């Protein structure tokens, strides 16, 4: 079945589900896990179609509606599922649906932040700092209290951020991701966190189209993101620094990137190590695509880029996209690797670059010397 057909069916089903949900209490009974799994799958179908198959404004509008309705259903089922759980000896309780500040770890490090890594980030300079003892904070959570701080937690699932000024630090997400929504919250901070897309048994929790952090209004610092569908999904007002994205789910024919934007403004990628090795699954280390909006006001600075995919960077001005004119994009002081391809990407280091509209390409070099020319 094609992505488009699946998404149309998902939209029709969403209308029925949301109508039904209005007529019933959202916490009247426990939810079968299969209902939540199905809702997530339908949401993924809608998101996939929105990302790749929306060529007209009408297509984009109904895909957005599909995403909105299924996201509402996922949120509803998440609240029902976590509210109705009864702790047992083998299953810890969910610690917070509307959490307060989480207490500090049992053995805190000497300082609350790690120093910037020397050289480029790696697994030892990102993620949970040495000396932090994580405690079990339960499974999937939806944060609805502004100013919440999660510190020193092992969370077995996704954290849905639905409040402003939430901080997740010195923690690990096992079999989950961080979901900040699209413009619905502000100022999410994720620092010194490991995001592992595999659950405790090693099974992948999501498909290739689920990133480690998604989607807007967040800052990521010293995050180790791996075994997810892709790395960081960059919407409006997003910043990733001193972080390491690598080792994603390999799905032939997928469109994976260590960092990707499908449209947005106010994006910064600073001093990261961004890798997407598989030739048949990866598009780029960095993919800036004008699918949903113009790529604008972007800083790509001081990163190590390496991929087995098509190009190391899609640079935001693809004439085949609905929004082809990237604006005020600065790409400088980056290092292009040759681990999987002598040209960094299979086809070359860069595509979709334009020197117009305030865009700047400056001092980008090969890992073994020499200047990278767009």
C-alpha cells in the first residue's frame, strides 16, 4: 500500500476516533497497548506523507490535519495509559504526567554541566556524564507543567513536552525520543542526555521516520543520539551543539539524515559530529529541504560531517522543492569526512547551494586538508 493511501486512511480513521473520544471520558478505562501502537503508526504515516508526498497546498493542508488529529489521539492514549497503570513488583510506577522538579541524582557530579568536548564530540563526551547514577523514572511521559526539570532519570519511552521551559538533563531515554511538537511550546532544553532508540531488549522502538528530537523550539547540548530513525528534526528556533548523532536504523530506500529540516527559520548546528553512513538509507549528514517552508536564518558552524549517503549537506536551495530559495544560510568552518566516501557523499560534498540571498560559504575543509568548494 502506498504512503499516500495509508495517510488518507489514517486521516479518515482519525476523524472517527477523535469524534468518538469527545463522547467518552479520556480516563475511563485502561487502554490496550495495541491502540497506542496503532495510533503512533498512523501518525507516522501522516508525517511521512507530509515530508515526502505533499506537492500542493491542498495536499499539505490535509496532511497537517491528519498529523494534528493523530497527535491528539496519541496524546490522549498516552495520558490514559499512564494514568491507569497500577505498579507491581516488576513494573515501577510512571513518575510524572504533570511532574514537578525531579530530585537530583544519588551521586551528583562535581558540576551540573560537562565541559565542552575537546575535538569533535563522541560517545564519551556526550550523553550522561560519568558519575551520575540514574534512577528508574518509569515509561513514556507527557510533561504539562511549565518549568519542569527532569534530572538523573532513566526513562523507558518517549517524553512529550507540552509545556514551556522544560529541561531534561543528565538522563537517558531508552526506546524513546523527545517530542516538542510544532510551535506549541517554547524553550525546551535537552542537555547531557543519551537518546537510544532501542528498548531494553534491543528492539527498535520506532521506524526510520522517527528522529531523536522532534520538532521545534528546543536547544540540544551534548546529546548522544543513536539507533533512532534519524537524528535531529529541525523546525523553527532550534539549536544543536556539542552533540553526536550516529548509527541509525538502516532501512533501504529511506531518507535519513543526522540532522534534517523540512523548512524553518532560526536554526543552528554548532560543533557537532553528524554521521549517517548507510548508502541505501541516508540522504545526507545535514539535510536542509524547503518542503514545508523556506530554509532561513541558519548557522552551520564547526561541525564534522560524514556520510555514505548522496551528499554531506543539502544546503537549502533545491529548485525542485516548493520553497527553493534558502535565505541567510551560513556554512562555515566545517570539516568534511571521507570515512564512507572519498567525496564525503556518494555524489559529492554539497548540493542545493546558492550564494545569493545573504548565504555565506566560508572556510569549509576536508578532514585531510584542502578546501571544500560548493
